[in-house]
């Protein structure tokens, strides 16, 4: 989502809603950038990463584009596929999820 998209969806007259939507878009963009950097550092294409994760390549593409609806399960699968850890900070609470393992039951994220 671009800044212009946000301005069309939420008039600037509603500054609080605009600011919240903008913050969400920035956070999603930063996560998308992190996904892209990790994938590129691993030398993988979107398709190759998707195979490792057990997801469709379009899910990797959407995450890299900063889709704010990317589910937590996607990031857990990403960590498993790339051997990286995931840490989530919520205020003062920091949860180090380590290298998460999802059940290999054939279910998709």
C-alpha cells in the first residue's frame, strides 16, 4: 500500500486513523524488506523459498511487498526454512521464539 493509497482510503481530516494506518503500512513494509533481505542472503528465488516453506510463491511475493495481512505462521515457516530465529517485542515483554518448528502435518500456513 502506498502513501497515496492511504490518503485515498482515509481522508487526512481523520488524522488519528490516518496515523494508525500509516504506522501499520510502515511496519509491514519493514517486515517485507526483512523477508526479501533474508531470502536474497540465502541465495534463493521466491519460488525456491516457497518450496522450502511449504507455501505458494505468491505468499512470499506478498510478504516481500509488505502485505499487512501476512500471518504469523508465515514468519514461523520462514524462520524454519532459513534457520533464523524470531523475536517479538510487545512493550516490555520480549518473546524469543528461537528457531520454531511447526508440525509437519502437511497443513499450509
